[in-house]
């Protein structure tokens, strides 16, 4: 071991050569004022590009002088200071990375090459402990530095890009320390807040001072929540006098300390005024749209009300027109008839006054004729007003049509061909057969009038189809309807005639030929029977009148035919009749008729006195009473009370028209009958007899 050490020691090692061959960048300088270069390693020679001959023995700063292109002249001075520090402190001195450009060989274009060095100056001492040499060891960190610089440059560029983006998006950033409330706003945010020169924002409170008073508390709350680690998310307005309302949206992320406690917040505020204003505008326009909608509805409603008012007014005026026409028609016809009656009666009066009794029957007949025509006129009016006294019976429509064929054929004449299309197994309907015949005859006569040169008249019976019923507004909650329709190939109707044909007194026929009551009567009768009448007509093509009548499915009891009494039955003198009617003329006539017929009579003008009479006269056999009575008690109520007093009392109601609720067929008890005014003495005799015979 020792030997080998000796061998090593005794080896003639050329330290100079070894040092100079080292690839590291090493330079030995003397500890003199010039820092004379004493030795340089191969690495140093390569790195500095300065030959050993050109450097060794020469002052360091003569050889590695100032780079004339480097204004900072920073490397040389820093190196000199470090070397001087080594001399002074006798300790190694690590220099900061130093830019120290080195000359480039002329062959490579000369000039200086930018280089960065990380130098370490280490003292070498003599036996007295004095600094003899300084080893200047340098690491070339140019590449790392350049890489770093590139990274920095990139960072700077991206930072600038971020700033530009923030600026463009109206975004400013802030940083808030939750511990000391220090609040930092960047320039962009300062601009957004419109912070004037000389003012600063350094605390949260100072920041809040820029927020609209109405939003401030909400924002303060949102920041307070950050203390619980909740990220910030709040929108608010700025307090800006005289400026347009500015809206900011603040977003912040809470950063935690190593103990997981919220310590900082970094965040950004973005100008969202444009969006907010658009939202507000949208909201406004939605609101006004909504209110427009609301008012639109109200306006439509108003329009509709206005319209229905106008329609109602029109309907009312049309109704008044129809009523006017009706009253005018009645007055005209009645005046004619009254002229006949009054004129005849005057003649009779005059003749009687002068004792000329012969030939009076001429006038009584004339008066009777007019009166009967007046009666038939009122009958037709009552039919239209649906107040005629009907005697409904279940009837087979086909049978009725077939039975009428002859009569109709005679009425329409030979120029009109008749045919019947009758549905098989047609159900029955319930209505007054006489009135139905009357209606069909009226329609047939109209058809004849519409076909002066002849044509075809078709009677059709069928089950009514649902769509037909719907078209007439009929709902079938019962068993449905049958349809009897009469079609002609005549002139057809004008649109006006079509809409007005059912109106009473509407006629297009020459004066004296038509009263205009035919169809109105048909209409009223069908309605009163629970059905509906309608007309289809086309000018020049013909007309169809449809009568829809309700189907009747109940069992039919065989009808007991009343025995035909003799026209003038003779009454038994024992039978007493109480006559109650407030019309004294009518009462007188009835009483006189009854006396003529041989009955005993008592009379009264209302129900109350009638009842009083009944109490004193227990032997009354029959009560004849008007339905409409004065004194708060109608004929029906009077009859019911009379029957309580005298059970089973026969009652004959006499009435101007069918007061349905009071004396409708179904509400009449046995021993009660109705007779419609006007009536003849024989009508009255027949009814009395049938009642008293019970
Ligand atoms: N089949 C039809 N063809 C063409 N027009 C008709 C037909 N039926 C009725 N009209 C028109 O309807 C009007 C009214 O008829 P409606 O039967 O009520 O009265 P009228 O026949 O004129 O008189 P009235 O029947 O009282 O004698 C007729 O005047 C006529 O203009
Ligand atoms: Mg007619």
C-alpha cells in the first residue's frame, strides 16, 4: 500500500499538462491587480475561443474586455467585483449567472457571441494563508438561459395575450386576501370600476363602495360566503352617476391554505351590460307583449260584446219588424172581418128597430161567415204562437200520407204528378193528426202555387238522420225523429223568401190570394209537437219542406170512440151548471146558450165568489170556467178547490188558447175537459153531455 503510494508520488506527473487538458472551463488567475491569467484548461480555450498563447501571462480584462455591442457592460464588472471579493474575504464566491459575450473567430464572421455563464471563483492559498491564485471555474449555461428566456418570452407573450383578451372582453381581475381583506384590482378592473386617478381600491369595503347601493348588500353577502369556501358568483350594477347602467358579473375561486382554510380568492369581473340590457329589453318587450296580449283579449272581448250587442239590436229590430208586420196583418184582416160583422149587425139592428124582421138571415149569415173567418184567423195565429189546443195522438205517418193522397190530389189538380216514397217499418209519431193533415195540405197548396204549369210533388217519409237533426239544431235525447218531407219542382224561393217564409203574414202572393199564414202555422204546430220544420229551396229548381216529428214508442191504448151525440141534446131540468167567466158578454152568451139547452145556471165573475156560491149550492153538477180569471186564482186552481169541496165535480174549462201548464191534456183529471173559444152552441152541448154522462 505504501509502496504504491510511493510509486504514485514518484511518478513524474505533469500537472500542467493534466490541467490544460481538462475539458472543464477553468482558468487560473494570479491574485494581483490585473488578475493575470496563469493557466487555462482546454475546455476554457474552446469555450472562449481565445488561444492559450493569446491569453496566458496577460491581464484577464485585457483579453476578455468589454463587448462593444453590449450596452449594459454588465459581465466584466460583475466578474471583477467577484474576484475582488475572493481576495478580500478569502472565500469562494459564486456569481449570479452572468452574461459574458465572447469574441467569435474572424473565420466565423468575427464579432461577439452571446454567452451566459455560471462562474465560481475559488481561492488557492500559499503557506502563509494568503491568496495566491484564484481558480475561475465557469459553467456555460447559455443553453439553459436561452431556453429559460424562450419560456419567459412565451410566458410574457401569453400573459400579454391574456391581458388583451381580458381587455377585449371587458374583464378585469382581482385578488382578495380573506385574512387581511386586502383587495387588489388590476388596471382593467380599475377601468371597469371607473376609478379616478388618485383613488385606490385596496380593501373589500373600498371595492364595495363602487357598487350600486341597491346591489351592494347582495354582493357583500356573496363575498361573505367565500369565507365558507364557497366560490363567488354574483351579478351587480355599478354606482355610476350620469352614466349608463353598467352591469358586472364577478366570478371568484376560493384558494385554500395548507390547513384547508380559505385564504385567498382570485377572480374576474366581466362587463355584462350588453347582455343585461338586452335581457331587460327582452323582459320589457315580453311584458308589453303580455300586456298587449291581455289588452288584446280584452279588446277582442269588447269587440265581441259590441258585435253581439249590434247583432242583438239587429235581431231586436228584425223581431220588431216581424211583430209590426204581424200586428199590421192582423189589424188589416180583422178590420175586414169586423166590417162584415159590424155592418151585418147594424143592418139587423136597423131592421129590428123599424120592425122589418123579414130577410134578416142574410145578414146573420154574413156576420157568421165573417166571424168564422175571424175564428179561423185566430186559430192560425194561435198555431203559429204554439198556443193552439192540440189533441196529440200516436199516428203512423205512412198511413196518414196515404189517407190524404186523394184530398191532396184534388187540391193540386191534374197538372201536378204525385208520388210517395215511404220508408218501411217507420215508427209512429205523437201529434195532432188533424193539424198534421192541415199542415201537409198547406204545404201541398204552396207547392201547387209554385208550379202553375204543373210539375211533380213527392211525399217522402224516413227516419231523420243525425246530421239532418244537427243541421236544425235538434238534439235527440228521446227516441229520435221521423221526417215527412214534401218536394216540388216549382219556382223555388228567393233567399229573402227562404229566410222569411215561416213569418206570419209573409207572402209573395198577390193581394187576396195568400195571407202568409200557411207556413207560419205549420212551423208553430210542428214546434208545439216537439219537432222542427225547415225548408230547402233553390230558385228555379224547386222546394223541399221537411217536418221532423218525435218518434213515439209507447204502447197505444185502443181508443174508446166517443158515441156521437145528437146535435142538440135535451138537458134534464134538474142539472145545474155554475158558469164563471170575467168577460160579461161571454158569460152572458154561455148562460143564454145553457138556458136554451135547458140547463139551470148560476154565474159568477171570479173564483172566490164562485167558491162561495158552491158552498150555498151543493147540487151543482157541472162547472164551466174560464182559465184566465182575475183575483189571484186561475180557473184551474178554482176547479181544484171546488173539487175539494165537491169531489168528482165535472169541470169544463173554456179558454182562448192552450194555457199549457194550467190545462194541458196530461194534467187533466177524469171529469175535466177543455173547450177552446170561440165555440158553437152545438160544440158546447156535445161537451156538456159527454161530461154529465160519466
Ligand atoms: N213550395 C214553395 N215554392 C216556392 N215558394 C214557396 C213555397 N212555399 C211557400 N213559398 C213562399 O213562402 C211564402 C209564405 O208561404 P205561406 O204558406 O206562409 O203563405 P202563402 O202561401 O203566401 O199564404 P197562405 O198560405 O196563408 O194562403 C209564399 O208566399 C211563397 O213566397
Ligand atoms: Mg200557403
